[in-house]
């Protein structure tokens, strides 16, 4: 590592700080929360220069805010992108990305049936209410996926997917999208830039729910959209006018969370792999969905495009839905709550929570059964997690 090119872990430890700021004496090391809607414009000539962009400056916090911009620059660097927009939620980031990617395009938005339930519902609204062409593909059929990408206006994919942890080959998708110039958006929420860099694999955009691992403390909602190329004026205009901008304090919380991001992810990855392997060997468990397991059908792809398996997994029990409900009710340490990516381990049944808004037919098509249990493995001591799982599975 050289001081000019710090390693990923060092970038995280110094995330958003004034460590590399221009030589202005006495800056606070930790960035301040600029909790102001408005900024003084100065005289008319200066106001005109700021609004026209010839003089750097701020006008109104929906258009730009120093704390939020610090987060944007930090996330762009961690993902290896050239620019980023910060949004008020992960769903707002998906909406913003899709709106930008489809601008001037006539083909459909190609996505897959097992995308996260909130993204699925959003796309259903865009399709059914606003008549945006969307094509949902069963991406397990790789040939069908690549063929659909080859006639796409834009592509939105999630790998690993939530909650089935299925993978899609990002490099192959980007190669298939290139001849038709379809922008490829990858939701990297589950993997995070610690475990996977979609832009380096050929994607055009990465979206995140910063609510999850990037913030990591289950205390805010936010999103981000990171581009391989610098953001165009149109992208900035769409982001500004869709209006889903984050407030400065929530952006600051993500910056604070990022300082420990590399440490947290190392612990998440360790526990995720240990819990997945333990569950796979338990007699009450019929199936574990986790691409980090050598027996997983997409393990080779996981090794090619991911650095680690991550800490989200799902599984099914021999006793089906009844056993799944009993299992959830018996857990002591692992918290029954939605979301993922916090320090604490969380359990849900997606069919009754995150994927509830999908029709039973769409859920069945996506492979999300009523018996499916999703586990977001936290950073607690591995032995405590295994003991809790063991007592909850006993006799099921
Ligand atoms: N993308 C994925 C993969 C998610 O899991 C989620 C939320 O669970 C979202 C997007 C939406 O994020 P948010 O809830 O911050 O809007």
C-alpha cells in the first residue's frame, strides 16, 4: 500500500474525514453535519455564478449538501465509480437508477423474477400504472437471461439476490448488453463493495440500500446510486427532481458507519460462512441458500465474481412452514425483525414480510415459499449464534 493508493480497509477507516482534504489548517477531522436547508448566496453576481456552476457552492440541500456530497464521494471511491447520488432509501435509488437508465431508450427494462420484494413492487407499479415496459426473466435459465439482455433498453439485477441468494454473472450480462448499449444496473446491497465490485465487472451503475451493511447499525434508511462514468447533467437533474434526497444527519450516520465497515464485513463474512456450513450439516435443514458453500450450484461463479460469500442466507426445514414458525418463535438471541446488514443477527420469513406485497403467484415464480427462513448473520460470537440455532432447531 502506498499513501497515494490506500487499501480498501484504510479508505473505510478514514471514510469521509478531512484526512486528504486540501491544505486548510485546522479542519475538523470528522465531517460536520451541515443541517441547513439553505446557503447564503452572496451578491447577485456570486449567486448567478453558483447557480450556473461556474463557481462551486451550494444553494439548497435537495440540490446538494456538503455532508451528503462527502458520502457520495466516499461511496464512489469504495465502489470504484466516478460519481454518485445519495437517496433517501434503497427503493429511491432503484427508482432513480431506472429512470436515468431508461432515458431515451425504447427497449424494456429487463430484470429477474426473484429480485427483492420492494424492487419488484416498485417495478410492478411502473409497469402496470405507468406502462413502462418491464420484462421479468427467470434468470436461472442463463440462455433466456442473456437473450433478454440482448434486446433490453436497460437491465436491473441483484446478485446475490434477496432472499434466495441466487447469483447472476455480471460480466456476461454486461457483455450481452453492450451491443444494444443497454445500461446495466447492479443492486450490490447484499454483497457490498467489500465482497463484490460490479463496476469492475462491467456494470454501468451500482445501487445500494445504505440502510443495510454500509451504515450497519439499523438506525437510518437511505440509498445510493454510483456510476462508472461521471454523472451526466441529465442524471443530476433526474436525481434532484425526483426529490428522494437524504437528509444530512442520515448521510452522516452512514459516513460514521463506514469507518468500521471493513471490520464489520470481515466479522459478518466469517460468521455467515460458519452458520451456513453448520446449518447445511443439521438434520432438520433440507436446503441452505448460500453461494459461499462449496456444494452450492453457483459456487464457481461466486468464486469468480465475489471475494467472500457474505452474511445473508436462507434455508428451509424438513417440517415446512409449521416448523419454520416454531423455529422463529423459539429463538432467543437472534432477533425476529425485517431488514439485514446490522450488527445484530436477524431472522424473518420473507413470504410474510419483505415479499408480502407480491401476489402468491409472483412469489411462487420467484421461488419464495411460505417455509423459507432468511437469516442476516450479525457479528455476535459464533458459538452464541450456533447455540441459539441449535436450541431452536431441537426436535423440529
Ligand atoms: N435492495 C435490496 C437488495 C434490499 O434488500 C432492500 C431492502 O431490503 C432494498 C433494495 C430497498 O432498500 P430500502 O429499504 O432502504 O428502501
